[in-house]
C-alpha cells in the first residue's frame, strides 16, 4: 500500500516524464507501420506491373489484412502470401463440401463440384510442401508446387464452363486462389532478383 502511495506522489511531481514513453512508443509504432505499408504498396505495384493477373487493390488489401504484415520483410510477405493461399484452399474445400450436401443439385454441377473437391484436396499437401520449400529457400520447388495450385483453381472453374447455361458457384473463390498464387510467384521472383542484385 505504502509503495503505491509513494509512486503516486512521485508521478504527480513529474507529470511530463510519464508522457514521453507512450508518445515515443506511439511514434515508433506509427513509423514502423508506415514502413510496412510502403513495402506492401511498393511490392504490390511491382507484382501488378509484372503480372496482369494480379490486381493492385487485391494485393494490398490481402497483405494488409494479414497478421504481422505491417512489420514484415519482403521475404516475410512471401510467406504471408503462401499462408493466404493455404487459408483460401481450406475455405474453398469446406465451401464445396457444404454445396455438395444440398439436396436439390443439378447432376452436372454435382459432378463438377466433386472434381473441385478432389482438386482442392490435392492442393492442400501441395501448398504445405510449398511452405517447406519456401522456408528452405528452394524457390524452384515452391514455384512448381504453387503453380499446381493455380492449375487446380483453373481446372475447377473451367469444368463448369464445359456446359452451356451452367454458372460456377466457385468463381470468386477460384479467382482468389489463382490471384493469391500469382502474388506468391511474383513475390518469389522479386526476392530472387533482390538476392542476385545484393549478392
């Protein structure tokens, strides 16, 4: 009890000193955050310029929404983009399973959804391998593994187009998987180029 009273009296005598820590902490967080924003924006500008499949707004909003992206390095953003693919694959697979449970389902659509379920199920071990390859800086292997995920999204979407009048219920999810994969490939390219210029 005495200690707390003593502390209160000393802080009353020096009110300004107590302001410096939170203010400096706020400023360091602000500048750190703005550095992270700049890296994301510059990275997404490069990616969208190099690949017409990548939309700048999609790239920035996806990366900015991810935890720890504000203080990530370029290599960190690469890992975040691969993690986002993994989340998207898992979500899409779950969504397909829900759609397949619908009682009134067109037989052709059901067949397409079953194909998509298989494609996205196979994509899960592929993206897990890509994460391992990326961590080990085996970018060539990671590139192949992520490209197979892109193919899965395209194959799933194309299945619905084979019959006139059929609308894919997975267009948005397939596009997200495709675009996130394109982002990861573009980021790896930037990292490799950075390494070669720095090396």
